[in-house]
């Protein structure tokens, strides 16, 4: 069974992404990176990406993580921002009562994206 199925599939990813972006979009450390962002489009992209990353879709047609985050890196996106986003993700999963072993898997996947997100 894929991680996508284990966490509850589409409904769980949708709920997690919606709650996650409520946290991200209200974080003063992160809001400067979203000033000209279509929030509905951003949420849809994240849902599609996580569905793929968690094994719920065979492919992803969006931009690479490096390409998608380059404008933010150019504005100063760094480790502190990545850590804040990861913290919001973990808090979201905990708030939704996702089992700890699944949160650990999600956070491992998230952590593995650091170098691509930060264009290192």
C-alpha cells in the first residue's frame, strides 16, 4: 500500500494541504514569498505534487522543485524558511491525527527535497 493510501488518499491530502496553507499563508516569515501568488492555484499544485510524492499518481506534470522555487530563492529563501514550512507540515499532520510512523515518512520525504527547493 502506498503512503498516499495509508494516509487516507485524496480526502486526507486535500484536508492536509488546505490546513497547511492556512498556516503557511499566515506566517510572517513566509508571506513575503507569496505576495503575488494565486493561492488557489498554489494549493492545487501542492495537492497534485503530494499525491505524486506519496505514490498516489504515476507522474507529475508540474515544474521541478528547483524551477518552481528559483524565484523564491532569488528573493532569499533559505534554511530558516524551509524549516518553517516543514514545521507547519508536521504540525498539520499532528493536528489531523496522522499516525506518528506516517508523519515520519512524510517528513523524511519533505526533508529529502531541501537541496532541490533551495537550489543547492
